[in-house]
C-alpha cells in the first residue's frame, strides 16, 4: 500500500490532493456513523464526561496532551507545500487555520460522544474505542466499517507524511544538509521524486521491522521540538513579515517545552538521542565543508 501512495505523490501534487479528498470524505462518513450510532444507542450518560475512573491529575492530563500531539502534525505539512500552491503567503495561513480548527471540532465531537457513551474507564482499556461506541446500541455490523475508516485515516496520514517530508527533504538537500542528489525535481510532474522514493523505502522498512505503537511518544517529541523551533523562528521575523504579536510565539515556545517535558521518560530519552545524532551529523558536515573550502 505504501508503494501506491508513493506512486500517487510521484505523479504530482494535484493527484495527492485528489486522493486526500477521497480519503477524508470516507473517514468523515465513518465518523458520522460512529457519532450517530453512539447517540442513538441509549447508553449516553452526560455524567460520564466528568470521568469514572481514577483521577489522573494535572500531570496526567498534560502527558496525555503530549502523547496526542502527534495527531496535530498533519496541518503543519501544509506549510511545506509553498512552492506548489498559488499565493502561498495568503493561502497557506488560511489553510492551516481551517485545518486546525476543523480537526479540533471533529476531535471534540468524537471525544464527547465516546466519553458519554462508554465512559473513561472503558475507553482507557479498549484498543477499539470507536468500534465499541458504534456497537454500543447493538450495531455490531459497524465494526467492519469502522475498521475500514481507521485504515483510510492511516493511509491519509501516511500520504500527507510522504508529501510533506519529501518537500522538507528537498529543502534540506538544497541547503546541503542532506545529499544534493535528493534535491532533484521531476521535469514533468514537478515533485522531489528522489526524496519521495527514498522516503517510501524508509517507511516500508520501518513498517516491516518496528511496532509503530511505540513510536507515538517519540513522534510527539519530534513534533513538539520542531514547533518550538518554528515559534522561535517566527519570533525573529521582521515587523513587515509578522502576522501575529510576538507574545504568541513566546507562549507557544514555552508551552512546547512544558508539554514535551511531560512525555514519558523513554520518549524523551529516545528523542534526545536522535537530536544529538542529528547535531553530531551537522557538526561533521560543517567541518567537512570547511575543510574542502580551505583546500
């Protein structure tokens, strides 16, 4: 399946956007089914919204926010498409805000219906929460449909990942932070085809060799780190390029640090190790450039 997504990205951003629309439509239809099934199940109890399990405390809530932060990585991928959209300075900020608040609205509705239908204890113990919500009123047939929707959502995330990181790799290769041959753009389809082919191969290897559930905390560490960098970078912008007051970037950067500190220690250690490896790579790269320049 990953090969198919790489192929879609390979033939241009318009095909990527077209497949994304189809996937999002399928996922939203399935989520509507889950919400309707939960609401008509007869199991809805608003008192469950206050929690029916052991209190988690503020730290538990903060750690949950950190672990779930990877679910908000997708809208930032929009910013990597600047070369391939019209009027990027106007289109991209609007698209990010629409995507962010749209996702928040969907998550809020699903969370309210799931909690009021099953309760926090059930949700914490199940590996199929949405299927359980849909089946709460006796709609067992929805289990297959919900699983199809989950698979479609995963495909959509992977499609955006390949498209976004492919463009990030392109930019890094142009800046010589990665091998320059990765900066090649297809003469017909106008995509960083070498970067996407390499990325596709890496994803296939990871899927075949790793338990991806363990990567959630690590992914959140990485997302929070580069959002911290984005806030710091935005803080350095000149007044003519600034869209929001500097206090927004300051608060954003501080919150990134607070949430990342609440992640499980193994996620933090893994993230620090990888960042250290990246810094070491960068130091070696810069020294090698300096050595070649001095010759």
